[in-house]
C-alpha cells in the first residue's frame, strides 16, 4: 500500500486558487478593486491625457488661489499665513496633480472599470493628503487657515479627477 505524504485537504487548484478551491486574499483584493489586467477598452489618447493634465494643473492652481482669496477674505486673521503663499502650495499642487495624471493611464490599463477604481483611489489619496493638515492642527496652527488648506486638497482632487475622466476618457474597442 502506497501512502501519500501530501495532506488530502490541501490540493493545488489551477488558476491560482488557494488550497481547498478558495481564492487567496490577493485574488480577492484584486477582485474587489476590479483589477483584471484585461480591459475591454482602449487607452485614452496621449494627446487627451496631456490636455487633461494641463487643464488639471491650471484648474487646480486656480482653485487654490481662489480658495486662498476667499479664505483670507472670510477669515482676515489668516492673511499672511505661510502656507497660503503661491510658492508653497503651488509646487505641492503641481507634484500631486502630475502624479495623479500619470496614474490615470496606468489605471485604464489594469482594469475594465477605470473610473470606478480611479474615483476610489482619488478618495483614498485625498484622505492621506489630509493627514499633514491634521498634523498642522495638532501643532497649533490656526484652525481656520488649516480648514482652507483642507478645502484646497478637496478642490484639487475634484478638478484633477474630472479633468482626466472627462477630457481623457477610455475609448471603446473598435469592432472588426
């Protein structure tokens, strides 16, 4: 009589399924995030991504400037606040928007639901980017000024997301 050294409950299933026929946590996470690496659409045109990037940059910087102007008008005590200087918020805005704009074509390549995933990524990244604002509050920075900074983060996310998904949308596959 031959005795197998392999446990009978742990067999390998083709396709990356976990032993016992279940899916691994990694596979479940990819499924939840709708990452399938086989999109049914075509990538956005490069020129459209470039245009959306320019619009996102200009719109985000304009929104920042408008929010600083509104914030200092509504809260006069925030005039002269260091983080309200264009040189301070401008460079950070440009870096963040460029990273988001570079991420959009990647997202459109890895999922069949790019807007769904990109929207959730925008929310998650925006929440993470609010943490430095919370840190500023904890350090005793003026709450009114920090509230304006938080609004700036939200405005940048809204402008950038909408610029990308509307000006550089994925394209349908052409049918032969």
